[in-house]
């Protein structure tokens, strides 16, 4: 498994963090509490699940800033890329698993099967160094470092280390390069001494000496023959190499005589591609120009405006200002209509009141409060005068006197209050009650005398004055007070009509002034002379709306035509520019047209291929390091090869013969050695040699076993040791601020 990237949603102090792991060995450097161990724990948690509070050594890493607990891990396994997501949840967290290579979503079970049988404990034992202080790293020697690295990925590595150390200890106890007391060192020293004694015993045989000379002579001859054979074989190999080169030389000669000077500047593949880009750009521009021209002559883009629209465009500012004022004018027209309706309603109310109370023009004027009291008093006096005159005519000749002024005043007040009430019926009752109270409780009967008679003529004169002042006409005096509320209503209604007439006059003047401002457009507005204000406003709104719509449609077409014309100008400019570029491209190559470029480009391609073939053949010939005359004939070389093979065969026969003679002489020499002392010494030497060989075998077995264990651990740790040692210099350099210079593995 190769971990490629970490996406941390929230884990400990890490939040919303992406960490790319795109190197064979990734070094993460940081101060204490910077979060390095948190990253390692994050990897283990994503792979094997979040630990509970009891399981976690350093506590749970739930983020304190509210970030989502968990994250993602991207890794590669057997050529397939995967993505695993683990977030907060039960049983170690909620897991989502994806195969990014196949773009499929897998299950949590698929993920657990993929990483099985590795769990958190095995991961810690096999793949996790743990934490070492800087001083611990400085004290670690090469064997300890090697052992620590080899432990990565090997279960039970410590037992293998113990076994390897035992083998090395046993081997060093048997032999040392500069040792003297170890067993094999002593045996070799004794062997050398015994060999000297054997050589002395051999010197006692004269035949032995002669045979020894013969063996040496034959050995020398054989050595010479062997050297000569090797020389001839080397010469044959050179000839055979020449034979292989000759066809290449022949093909090289057959190529046309071309060289680098035949290649011209400006006809390479990049120039061809550049020209193709220019032509493609030109073709695209020409297509755009044709498309734009077709749009410019499209009948749908023809600008056609009526005279009314032209008039609107000439006066659009004035017209738009007037249209903006139309809202306030419409309000005024609405007020005019309302005033007219209100005036008509008030007039109808006045006429209804006049009809109901039989009033005619000119209408009487309503009394003021003082006049009302005066009329009430006169009516009371008139009633009293009538009563007195009646009594005078009666037989007992009694007269009326004021018995109680207070009650007489109360009766007058009740009568006046009755006059102020709107209801006619209530008015009559109030007046009658007031008169009754004043008559029965305020007046008394006495004997009639001439000095108590009321002046009826004075009362009539007062009534007449009031009649003239308030235009009471022929209306009877007894009805004056009862009709006052009606007259007040009519007067109020008339005042309201006057106010409405004044407002109407102002609004009408302003509206007429507004429509007078439209006189310049009378020829274009179909307004009837008898049309009302609202109708005129509607005609204006509809006409201006139509003009604006037609003007906007025409303006949109004009804008599009302008845009198309600008686009056409730009494209034509671009076409001129690309044509200039093409002309410059051709002029730089002294060409007139594209066809000439294509022809020259094809010619240059042929030359390029020929030069490439020439270079390829030349490099093949030079790579053999064989010197040969370019005019060498293949048949001549083949003939020389055949002759060399024949000479080698003859020399091999002579060498075999001499080697057989040397072997026979050696056998005879061995048979001549009959001396007993020599045989005994020779047997001792053979026994010692066998013992030394046995001990050496044991020593080699122990040394080889230790080396074998080390190699097995290297393989089991997937080659981490060589890779780690190659990068140890950089790693320890970071730890020592550049003071650590080199890491060397010594065996």
C-alpha cells in the first residue's frame, strides 16, 4: 500500500487540511506539539478506526473548533487507486470506500478485506518506528540503525537478529584476518610448516626433478599455445564484427550524397504546423466574415420607422418629460371627476331639502343665534298679546301678569333649545313645552287694565324687519325657527359646492395647461376635440407607448447592425493581419505561394529522412568500435574468416596434444614419489588439509548464514534499507542543521 494524500476534515489541531505524500520517503518537520504525531494517529485512525477514550493513549482527537471529525486517505494498492473516508460514528466511525481507478463505490467490508490481516497492533509493530529523541539517534550505530529499519515489515525480526549475532560470534571465534590464536589461523600456520617439510622430501628424488622440469616446460608451451589461441579467436571475432558491419557500409554508400547543409531553414515540422495554424485561422476568419455579411443583408434586420416614430425620436426628451407628468395630471383629472360628482350630489341634496320643505329661490338666510333668540321672544310676545286680547274680550276682564320671571326664562330656554334640534317633530314639541312652561308657571292672571296690553304693532314691525333682513319671503313667522336647521344644511352644502368649484377651477386650469403643452404633437395624436381628459390621457399613453416600442425595436436592430458592422471591421482587420503574417512567412522563405512551400517541405522531409538514416547507420557502425576500410568487400572478409577458423582448429589440436603430454608427465611424477617419509608427511598434509577445509566450511556456513538472514530481512522489509540509507544523509542533515555529511553502510 502506498499512501498518496491525506484530507483532514477535523482531527486534533488539524482542520480542513490537505497533505500530499508524493515522495518515496516523506519527511514532516515541525516543532514540539506542531501536530506530527497527530498526523500519524490520523493515518492509523482512518485505516483501523477511531479509538475510544480508554483505547487512545493520548486521548481522543475530536476537534475543538467544531470541525467535522475525520477525513479521507488516498492510497494505491496493486496498481489500483483507492479513497477511504471515515467520519464520526459507532464501531470506529462511519466508512465510505471508493475504487478511483474503476470509479466505483465499495463497501466497508471490501476495505477491511483489502487491508487484512493488518490491524492497528500489527501496523505499530511492523511499520511504525515510534518516537526517538535526537540524542538516541546520534548514539545509534550502523548495525542498530540497520536492525531498526529491517524490523519494518518483518514479524519476529528480533529472534532472527539474535540468531544472526550468534552465527557472527561463532564465525569470529574460528578465524580472523589478522588473528593468530583462532583455530583456523593456527591450522593454516601448521599447514604451511608441514608443506615445507613435504617439499624437502620431494627434492630427494632425481627423477622427480626431471619430470618436474618436463611438466613446467609443457605447461609453458601450453600457456603459449593458449595465448596464441586466444589471440586468433579475438582476431576471428574482429573479422566477424567486420562482416556484420559490411552490409551497413554498403547501405550507407547507397544513400544519396546529402548533408546538413542541404537542409533549409524554415521547413521543419514546427514551421509546417505554424503554417497550418495560420491557414486554419484565416479560414475561420473568412467564415466569420461570410457569416456576418449574411446577417447584415438579412431582411429581418432592415430598419423601418414610421413618420410618427421619427417625430418621437426628434422630440423624445420633451415627450418623455410630458409622459412622466401624466401621472400627476391623471390625479388631477380624477379629482375633477370626483369634484363634479360631489357637486352634483350636493345640488341634489339641496333640491331635495327645498322640495321637502317647500322652499323656493331665492332661499331665506339662516339665522344667527341672537336672531333665533329674538324670534323666539317675539313669538312668545305675540302669543301673549293674542292671549291678552282674548281675555280683554272675555267677560271677566282678567289680564296676564308675570308671576315668576325665573320660570318664564326657563320656558324661553326650552323653546330655544327646541329650535336648535334638527328634527322638526322634536322642535315643535320643544317650542310648545317652552311656551307652556312660561305661560302656566311664569305668568299670572289679573284683572285686565289698559296699561297691561301688549303692543302687537311693535311685534309685527320687528317680524317685518327680520323678514327683510333674512329674505324670509312669505314664510309664516311661526315656521321661521323650525326651518333654520334645513337652511343651515343648505347653506353648508352650498359652501361645499363653492369650495369644490374653486378647486375644480384650479385643477381644470392646470390640466388644460398640460394638454396645451401637447399641441406640438397634435398632428400625431388622434385625439377627438370632444374627448374628455381621461380619454385624451389614454390616447397619449397608448400613442407614446407604441412610438417607444417601435423606436426600441428599431434601436435594437440598429444596435445589432452596428455590432455586426464592428465585428465585420474587426474580422476584416484580423484577416488583413493574418494575410500579412502569411506573406511575411512566405517572404522569409523566398516563396510565392503555399504550394511552393508544400513542395519544398516535402523535399526537405526526404532529405531529413535520408540524413536520419545516414546518422543511424553511422552510429551503428561506430558503436561496434571496429576499424574497417569503407571499401572492404564482404566476400574478402568472409574468406579471411574461413582461414582464421582453420588456423584456430589446427592450434586447438596441438594444444590438446601438449596438454595430454603434460598430464601424463604429472602422473609419472606422482608414481615416482615412493619415499616413506614423504608418504607419511604427505598423508599428514592431506589430513590437515581435510581438517582445515572442514573448519573453513563451518566458518563459511556461519558467515553465510548471518549474511543470508540480513538479506532476508532486507527483502522482507521491501528494500527499505537501501532506500533509507540512500536518503539518510538528507534526513540526518535536517536533524543536525546540515552538519551531518554522509551515511555509509559497512558490513
